[in-house]
C-alpha cells in the first residue's frame, strides 16, 4: 500500500517510520524539509509540497501541531485541495477541534475526495511501538480502506461516526489527562513539603485504585526535574483550550479543567512550552511555600 505522510514531528516521524518498517511505500513531506532525511534513509520518498504528495498517493495522512497547521496544509498554497479528487483519501490524525475537521471535510468532499479524522491517544513510545489508540470518524469506506495502516500504527481503532466525533473524543480524553497531571504534580510537591519521600508516594499510588501508566511512567522523571518532550506542553495547553471551548458550546461547567489550563498557560509563560507536559510540575514547585507559622 502506498501512502503519503505530512508532518514529521515527534509523532509523525514515529508513525511514518512504523509504516515503512511494515512494508508500506511512504512519501513524506514536512514544512522543515530537512526532517525528511532520516525517513529517506529508511526508504521513504520525499515530495516538495502537500499537493505533490496527494498527486502521487491515493491516501495521504497528516499529523500536524494544531488547527492552524491542519488548515494551512489543506487550504494554503500548494495545499491538499490543489490535488485532491475523486478516488483519493485524506486522513488527518492531528488533534484539532470538531470545527476545524468539519471545514476540512467540507472542502475535501466538495472536490470529490474522501475525508477521515483520526486523532490518537498514546504518545511517543506507543507511536514508536505501533500501540496507539485511533479515534476515527468520517467516511466509513475510507476507514475500512486504511485499516491496514491503522493496524500498523495502533493497537485498537474506534470508528465513531460523523466527522467531529473523533476530535471531540480526543479532546475529552486529553482534558482528563491534563487535569490529572496537575493533581499529580500537586500531590508530589505536597508529599515533599510534608516531609514524605515522593518516590514512596509513587509506590503507594501504583498499588491502589488510581494506579495508571502515566503516573508510573512520568513520576520518576518528574521527581528528577527532567521533562524531555514526548508530548509537548504547548500541545497539551492547546488541547485544554479546545476542550474548554467544547465545554462552552455544550454549557458544561469544568472548573477543574479551567484551573489546569491556567497552570499550563503559566508553564508556557515560564518558557516550558517545548518541554513535556509533565513540566507543569515546575509551576507548582515554583509557587512560594507558605509560611509554616500562620
Ligand atoms: N506528542 C504526543 O505525545 C502526541 C501528540 N498528539 C497530537 O499530534 C499532533 C502532532 O504532535 P507532535 O508530533 O507531538 O508535535 P511536534 O511539535 O513534534 O510536530 C508538529 C508538526 O507539525 C508541523 N507544523 C507545525 N506548524 C505547521 C504549519 N503551519 N504548517 C505545516 N506544518 C506545520 C511541524 O513542522 P516543522 O517540523 O516544520 O515544525 C511538525 O511536523 C498534535 O496535534 C498533538 O496534539 C497526539 C497524541 C500524542
Ligand atoms: O495527545 C497526547 C496524548 C498523550 C498520551 O496519550 O499519553
């Protein structure tokens, strides 16, 4: 199967590498073209523009940072719309809002093409290991045609119906995750300031009802103050922002998520946006310890 792949950041590089490893013919494009070199060493072809990728490939997958990037590769100069036509499919796996996905869907289908949104749960390591959870919605026929690629990139694919449902599901998941990492950060700092060993807290958590892979994986490096990016904090804050907008649309009160968003914004203002989202821990650490006397 021949596929195009747009966007070779942390996720896109791992996902396209997986496709190559499993025998797919892959044509890549990235805004910063030099990032294609490593993929070429592993057998990928390169195209100069998103339009050139679509011209060459029946199916094109995108994994881009945010709504503005997702829109620009479709509607911009040399973008997807210049070459999409009947018989070609476009699969956007970026995390965006339902509105962005719908705009892309309308434009692609107006040209006769097929569209599927397919954001993913799981980070850098699951992307490298082909263990993502794929949240697809849109054209069912396209979903069925690209299942061989999803089976390589992920451990489970969900088909969620109409365009927008994949985006919404992904934002709900990340809203929960972003709130959890804030509570976790506060717990680690509270333990330390209460004279407890935070690494013992990790052991206690891991044996109880709120044990989870995120605490298990991030806890030890957070305690060390190391936040090498798997999921960049700026993207987590984008997801909180989009989830809160979904809350506005549906009149859903989300005070916990709103507070978590403020913490991510604070972290960005501290220059931590390119670090892992676990760096929100540093915002809690940075808060002055209240006087013990009062
Ligand atoms: N990292 C993670 O753990 C996960 C991330 N996601 C989501 O996946 C998407 C990608 O994440 P990730 O790989 O971590 O992000 P990165 O920041 O590592 O990569 C972002 C990619 O988007 C490209 N890009 C940014 N702006 C534009 C633009 N205006 N036009 C064209 N290309 C652009 C970048 O190109 P360039 O190299 O030129 O900057 C790069 O290829 C995001 O939506 C994120 O929320 C989903 C699940 C997990
Ligand atoms: O969007 C990023 C999700 C990261 C994860 O699921 O660990």
